[in-house]
C-alpha cells in the first residue's frame, strides 16, 4: 500500500533559495511559483506554457521539497536523458529508467530508487503503468507524479498515444499523491481531455499563453525548395538548426545535398538504426553538427536551447505539430527564426497519409487539423495573430516579427490574369491539376500537351509573359478565395466554383498579393539579452571555452551553460563569485565546477 508523504511546510524563502542556489535563477517566471506552492502542499495542477517557458521547474522544485521521489512521465528516451543530464549538472539526484539502459545500469537505477537516493525518476508511460513497476512503488514515498507532453492523452492532441490514457489509473492507485500535467500545445478540447483522462482533482489550471515573441515566423511559396533553403541558410551561418521533411526519402536527399555543400548536417528518421539516431542526436547536442534533417512525424525530443532556426521543407499535418516543432528554436529566449515552405502538392500527400488510417473518427479530426494548417499558411495577415488565434489566444496588435508584418506582400490588380487562368481551367475540361494548367497558359510544348491537343485551345500561351511561379501563386490564391476548388481526392484537379462566374463575366475586380519565393534580406537580429547589448567577440570566446569544458566532461555544451547565460556574461562582465552568481543559470554547483574558468576568460578579455 502506498505510504503518503507528510505534507511539508515550506517557506517562500526556502523555495527562492532552491531556485537561486540549485538552478541559478534570480526570480520566477509568471505562474511558476504558485504552481510550485500548490504541488508542495499536495494539490494537483495543469500547466500549459510555451516551449522554453519554464515548465520543468514547476515540478522539479517541488520534488526537492517533498518527501520521496518524483516520478516524471516522458514519451521520449532522448528527452529523458536531456533532463537528467541538466539536473545532474545542477547537483540534483536524478535518473531515467527505460529501454536504453543495459541490465547493469537498470539494476543500479532500481537500487537507487529503492534506496531512497533519487529526487526524480523519469520513465515512459507504458513502463509506469505496468503491474511490475506499480508494485515497486506501492511501499515507497512518492513526492508527486509529473505527466510531461500531456497532450498525448487526448485524441484531439496532435500526438495521441493510447498508452497515455492508461495513466488515469495512477489516481486510483495513489489517490493522495499530487499530480501535475504539463504541455506546450493544447487547444481547449485537448485541455479538457487531459484533465478528464488523468482524473486531476480540482486542479490549479495555468494557461500561460502560447506566444514566443523571439521567434520570427515566415511562410514562402515553395518553388525550387532546395535553392530557397540555401538562400535562407546563408543568413544563418554557423548556427544550429533543424530542417523538417515529410518523408524519409526527402530527409536523406536534403541531408546529402547539405553535406555536399559543406554543411555539417545529418539525417534523422525512424528508418535509421537506434545507434545511428543516438549518434546524430548526440553530435547535434554537442554542437558537432550544425543541421539535423528529420521527418516531421518523428519527434526528436531534444532539449537543446540554442537552436537558432527551424525550417519546414514540407507542410506539417497540423498547427500543433508546427507550433511544437518551431518551438524547438530559441528556447533560450534569444532571436530565432521559423521558415515554412508552402506547396499545394504537400496537401495531397498529407491527406493521403491521413486517409490510410483505419479509425474514421481520428481521420476526420486529422483532416480538420490539416485544413486549419493550410488556412494558416494561406493567411495574408499577421502570422502570430493567426497562430495564437488557433489556440484561442488574442493578440491585441500585429506582432511586428513575422514576414507579413516586416515585409507586407505587394498587392496588384489581378483581374485580367485571373480571368485567363479561370478560362484555361474551363478550356481543359476542368480535368487537370495546377501543373498542366500552367503549361497550357505558358504555351509549353510538352508531349502531354501536344498529345491532348491542348496547344490548339484559345487559352494556349496567353500567359507566356509570366513565369510558372507567378501562375502557381495566382492559382493558389484563386483556390483560397473560392474561385476554384481543388479536388484532392481526384488527383488534385481544378474545378470552377459558382463564385468564378461574376469574375469571368467582368462583373467584379480582383486584387491579389504578388508571390514571394525568396526570403527578404534583413539585418541580423540585434544581439540583446534582457535589454542589455553584449560583446559578440567575448560571447564567441565563451562559447569556445564552453565547448572545451563540455567535451572534457562528456556532456552537451548547454549543460555547462546556455547561450543566454553566456550572453549575459558578455554583457555584464562578472569577474568575482558574487557577480557570477547574479548570472541567470549560474547556481552554487555550476559556480564551483565552472565559475573560475569563465571568470578567468572574462578577465583575460578585459586585460588585453
């Protein structure tokens, strides 16, 4: 039978001391302290915070103030390892128990668990709810249960996992243990499902918002995507980033091209061996790789804070995935960028993958979410407003940090060209897709055009003065505004709608946006952290020192210090222990381990 831990009385001063001395932060972010207090006092909590918003501290600090071990559920082995490495570097006793351990390692973890030597233990959901593991916990002090990535419990969640639903049993088995559910991506329906399935009791609900103002969102029409990627990467030299593709084949192709062009890049997908995936991830975390190219359907589970960009080479299947994947950029709060290459062919591929599913209700939900993703990509208004609006959050004014705000699309009178395009769709019998219609408009002499005798149509060649990209963009907008419909289930053929008639008859005018297939040239974001400009040269020197220490200790560089901590050092120039402890991310343990070397580097820089 489970032994209930005594409810502790913990002062506010003690909680702040833990925050400062163990984790190295000078103050809490919004909502963190109240959630921590609730858990310490034995109450349930539901926490929705954006990626990088500080969710982990909400259960890590209570774990250090309640008697017993905190059991943390995480769906990915790699994410468990990242969390454990970071905790160990701060002097916290933590471990993970999963299939990556060999027999001896697993025995040592269980011995530490039963010996009461662990503050936190990370496990996968299916292992936690197994009868064998639950029986191990029956006679232990359990500080709390933390369910990370809690959106996996909901069928409306973008990453639904049936094994997460089983976690509702924890309330029956351990009725007095506080539970916290945490996620960065959950709209209202998913939030309600999480609370219901996990049987959270009068949970304190915190919805901290979804906005990541440091991320710049950009959507471009897909046209020669690898050249577009090259152009984008030219603005992110020697920075870490992720490129997401829809298929394993595309992942391999893009990764090979990047390597041939001199980038330190590698592919990462489920078709690779576990050993290869682990090596790629480890190299990326340790800054030995600049770019990882991954399938959108395969979560990397990374906790790397200095990812500066995320590129979606193909269209994600839903906004939740897009938000979560773009959220892997800029976790440290420094400027980051998210680029989406949007092509209508991707819609047909994604829809086809969804329709292969055998659960008709799940298919319906996923088609609904795909349509919302397309609407976001097609929107001509502030990207952040559209993104936050999906999650039920209102932005009072345009964000000023997306492609629409920074580089508003040019608008032009497209009436005449729209009529040409609609007429061409009609003349080819409303039986062909975008590609063939463009060939006819531009007067292409392909064998297919000639075989179909479409070179004899009145619309053949009437649009040859414009390029294929121009016509592709115009036809997509005609679909978006309802003049054409694209029959995805029938080879994506174009058909006229009733709304096209007034335009064809000359009764209405049409204004459209000009295509954008190249990223706008822009100045590099100002290097600022918490309002302070920092010395870029010193920052680079500190990064080199960090890499040397990380390689020496066999950990990822961010485990030593994150980029945000280095930037703050380069801004405030701490040269003594008191000043170094004032840097966010520097606690007592890290001061003892690394403080001297970093202070010497700063002093050497100042004395040059």
